[in-house]
């Protein structure tokens, strides 16, 4: 079973994403900000990370930069999932090493399509 | 809507667009046509259907046909037909058309345009291999409304997130608020034309590749046979036909044969090659045993 880390400061979003991803046969863990996510990754690298942008303590972009510098940090497939939906944000995320990008609001079809796109399913 | 009104409507749609409705599809008719009655000012479905007779207006008839066609589409739908394009069809045709340097592609049920634009993106991605070649992509559909959308190339945030890799969104689209528009270069690659597949299309000329996906499924057997037979005349011997994931030529046409290991991909059967024993024989079993 593949493991996905869901990183979002909204518990509602985490719950919705968890439900969709569990249906897709992923095991899920959650983090509320970039720092928590980085700690979780240092313990064990997930296969996939669904990543919000705007969060307290450490935002998604800073987390991604740090993740990619970690040992083994190039491995997880990172899918941004954010309300930041303008070209400059998307381009910045892709340059920082994001594999895909979801513009909120999202639904099951979009998560499935994007996870398929990066070869997770 | 009475049974006889429903019967009339079924006949009307079959003859106009090939759409075959089974008896239990009344709910579909209601969900698609009640909104039309509001636009046209008919007081109910019965009144609308009454206006589809011989003296009814062509505009109204087109509106009803368009409302009943299914236009779901997304970029790189089903993925494999586009892998076949880049890995098989395109390399073979680049070789086979070395002297003409022209490749023509027809998307025969293009709907809101995602399929032709996806092919255009494939060509852009492979442009280092296609230097000197000219490509024509034609998108046709029975519905004026969806063609209008296809032509403008404007899609919602939801539509650009199903099947379209984010890198391609950045490369080939420009953002307009919540909407995304296909770039002018990509739009210039595709021509659009209204076309009903039930009508004669021989005037279009030949196409090296025809995508005809997810439209035959709405037709009855005779109509499928007829359309496939006429499509075969538009494809040169080394050309290709692409059907939808749930569609096949098997049992319908011996003008095509499947390309092995390529689901949904067909090519014209070479003249003189043995046709499927299932076709054109009154004694299929006997013939199969003898062959």
C-alpha cells in the first residue's frame, strides 16, 4: 500500500483528502504545517505528498525546498493543492520540484487525474 | 410526454443524429430538454415535441439535437490514444510521408475541442522530429454550440485539471481570471467545421489519421456499419483509425483490422487480405474451419 502525507492547516481539507485517498488505497498520515511535514518525512519518506501552500510556521513552498535537500527527499511525488491558482505561483512550485499542481477547489476526479498523471495510480 | 410523443422523438433523433434511445431513457430526455423548453418558451415537453414535425423550424430541431448529444470530453482522455499517436502513428507517418511532407488528422467528434488540442500539444512537444512537415488538424462536431467553445479554446479551472499535465498548462495556456485559454499558436493549428457523421463527408478528402471516439456507441448496428464503411474510404492504406475504449470494428466492418498490442487502434485492411470469417458469410463456422 502506498503512503501519502496530507499537509494542510485546515482539518476539513485533510479529512476530505484522506477520505478520497483512502478510497484510492493509500495509507494516510497528516501534518498541519511544513515543519510537521518535514519532521514526518525525516522519520519516514512517504510515496506521495499532497501539499497546501499557505500554512503557519512553515509554508508549502519552503517545505518543498527543504524536502528536496534532504537525503531521500527527491523520492516523494509532491502534488501541490492550493487556492494559489495563478501562473506565477504554479511556475514557482514546478521550479521548486513539485510534480503536479491542483488548484482548489478540488474533487475526487481531479485528485485521481493528477495522481494518475504522476504515476501514483 | 406520452409514449407516442416519446416514440416520435426517438425516431426524430435517430434520423437526424443517429442517436439511439432505448425505452428507459425518458429521464435523460427530460433532464436535457426541459431546460430547452424554458429557453424556447414552450410550456412543456409535449409542446416542444409537437413543433419538431415537418413544418417545425430548423433552428429548433438543431437545438433539440444538440441538447441531446453528450459532450463530455477532457484533455488527453484515456491517455493511450495519445501514446499511440506519439509512439506509433506519428513515427510511421513521418517515414511514409517523407516526400509529401504533409500529415492530415481529423477528429470526427471533437466536442469542446480537447482532443484536437491534445494532439496539437503532442505535435508541439515532438516538433524537433517533424521539421519541414505540415500538419492539418480538423475538428468536427454535430453541435454548433460546442464548436464555438472549441474554437475560442477557453476552459474552466475544472476542465484544465482533468488529464492535462501541469507543465502543459503552463506551456500552452494563458490565464484569464478563473479561466484558461489555449495559446494562439495552438489554436492556429486546428480548423473547425460543423459536420453530421450521418451525412456525406467524402468532400473532406483523405485523412492519414481519423479519431472517431465515443460516438459510435450512441448509434445502432446499421449506422455504425455505414459510418465505418464511409470512414474507410477517407483513410489511405497506411493510415489509422482510432476508436474509443468501449468501441470496436469487430463484427461491423472488414475494411479495418486492429493493430496488435494497440488497443483502440485500427488500420485499413489491405486489399486481398482475408476478411474476418464472421462477416459476409452465411456459414461462418464452416468457413472458419476451412480457412
